[in-house]
């Protein structure tokens, strides 16, 4: 049946409404990007007010009766899969947003801007006490947010659903229970083997050379610099406000791989964002569908591709040409970039220990939300969990509970999606390999296009059209599970460490 002009108008009117909402969200994203990349410290107070006002305006627009009416009209007019997806997505947004008071949204946004600056200073000065008041208020706010959204079994359910649709505290608990003992055992077995020497990676590396090499890498694997850029931030992240404008950030340290793998990780996020159909640009259909699936792509490009032998057979000569002081090459280099050693900083963690870092955060968030743990007790609890799971105890707040930006922003319920992404990276990759064949040879020859094209077709071009659980089933034929991940990880590190 041909679409009537009334049907077309209903869909167009809803799309136009969310173009307006997207403009406010883009302004917020640009403010937040600027705060972390360029803004002088003196701008924090005014920026907090700017963000609070824009957040209130955006929330008011989403929750307005006009938006509800437009969604209802579009629901009756939707005829195509894309149109029905548009209605489903916007109705979910409306339903969530109308449960949260505008005043709470504005306060959370204002506090997040102030708390970010407080966190940056506190981490630099190893000063947890200065940050604790903002952290305490942020947890109070997210508890109010969870109560407003409604929950049955655990307040975590309401919060984590905003990052991973349909996920619950019970889901994450089962996920970690399936991983915890196996990962701890693998770490233990590796710890019994001689340590791998990666000291050659530490040094005073030229900053401009690192920038140029990182930009070259992300472009080589497929990130489009005509529709994006890479800058530096205290905590690496990917942001953007259209298919044609996606921002990566990384950070450079005296450990050379830090900036390299930070760039590859964020480029994985960035290529996902750049992969939405241009026809969906600025609409609710565009962008990554969930944080877990998003993280699967960053981990794919960082770990499965970027930490492979073939990747450095291709890029190794260029790396040594750029950094003549680097003496490692060949198999020594491959083993060094895959060194397993319990460490304090999550974003610098190796593949094998990474999920244990996430487990610490999940357990602490859960206990904070139920009142079992207080802000005052958090550092001690953090250290105790690191001692238990990783066998190391942080000596400072900065290498302990102050290392992540997420809590300053109120992103509670976010962390488990990192582990979900790790599991999915291998699960999706195994299907990709069956379809493409010898991916190792492609990577070794620097031919990343078939890999990117496959991901583009199966994942990136789908945007938010399907709920995350449905998309995983469409791509892999099964729900998210740990089998592929544990099998791939064990195989890789059994070889590297001769287990």
C-alpha cells in the first residue's frame, strides 16, 4: 500500500522534532568535548551552568506533550521497518525521560561538569577527600534517578538499562560469575611463568611523533579523518554529533603503547559512529545501539587486530623508523605488547586481567547504591578487592579509586558493558572469520578493508534499528556468551606463555 501524505507527514514531523533534540544534544556534546580537550580550568563554573541549562532544555523538549503526540501519530502511520524502529526508539526515550524530573537532570549535568574538574585535580594531587563531596552527591542523585525510573530487584537495573537496553544487575552478576574463576585461574597460571620484559617501551618518546604515528594508524584501519579528528584528553574517549563529525581522543605517556592502543581503541568506537547511513544522520536511528556492542568494536580493533602478530609485521618497520630508540622487534615485540601482569590502571590493563578491573567497579557500584558501602569507605573497599582479585594493592588514590572519569559524570551502571564488549568482540570476530577466511593474511598485508566492510554491513550500518540483543542474534546467531572469548583468550595466551 502506498504511503499517504498524512503518513509521510507524521513520520517527518517526528523526525524533525528529534532533529531539534539532536541539535541540543550536539551542543552538549561539543561543550563536554571542549571541556576535556581545550577548555581552561577557569571556565569550569560557567561551563557547568551552560551544560545544566542545555540539559534542562533538551529534557523539556523530549518530555513535552507535543513529543508524545508526534510519537503517537507516527506509531499509527509507520509502514516500513525503519519507521517502526524510529517510533520504538523515540517512545523508549520519551518513556525514560518523562520519569525523571527536569530539575534532577539539570542538577546532575551541572554537578557532572563541576565534578569532572574536581576529579582531574584530585587525581593529579592524589587528593580523594577534595573529590569525595561531589562523588557522594552524585551517588545520591543516581539513586534518585533509579527510584524515579523504577526498579524491582536492584536499583542498578534502572541505571544500567540506559546504557545496555534490557540488561539487569542479575545479568551482569551471571556474566561475571561465568568469567571470574576462569580469569583468575588464567592469571595465576601466567604468573607462574617467567615475566615478559617490556622495559624497552618506556622512555621519553617524542610527542609529535606519537601524534603522527597514531593518526596514521587510525586512518590506515579505516577511520575517516575527513569526518573526524583525534586530540588528547586526561581520559581517552570518543564523541561526536553527526556521522560527519566524530572526535577521538587519546593520551600519551612514557609507555609508548599507551597512546597507540588508546588510539586504536577509540578509532573502533569512531568507525562504528561513522558507519551509520548518511540518510539517518542526526536522527534517533543513527549511532551505536548500545555501549556493550560499541565496546566490542573498540576491543576488536585494539586487541584482536591491533595486538596480532600480523598487524606489527606490517606496521613494525614504520614504528621503528618513527622511534629509532625502540629496540624490540619480531616475536619479542609481539610478546611484549601482549604481556600479562596485574596492574592498577584499567585503561592500561592487558586482555587477561581487564575484566577483573571491571568486576571491582561493578561490585563497588552495586554496594554504593544499596548503602552497603559509603563514599568514605570506598578507597579501602577498592584496595581490598584489588588485593583479592589481582594480587596487588594500590599505594595511592590516583592509582586506585580516582583513576576513572565515569563516576564524576554520574555514569553508574556503565562499567559492565566493557566486559560485555570483550565477550562480544570474540563472538562477532569468529563469525567474521568464517565469512572472510584468512584474516591473518589480510592484516599482515595491511588490507583492513574486507574486515571493515564486513563490520560495516553487519553492525555499523544497522545503527540503532534493532535492539542490542536482537542485533547480536542477527550477527552471531546466539545470545552474548563467554565461550568464544574464553576459548580465544586461552588459546592466544597458552601459546604466548607456553602454558
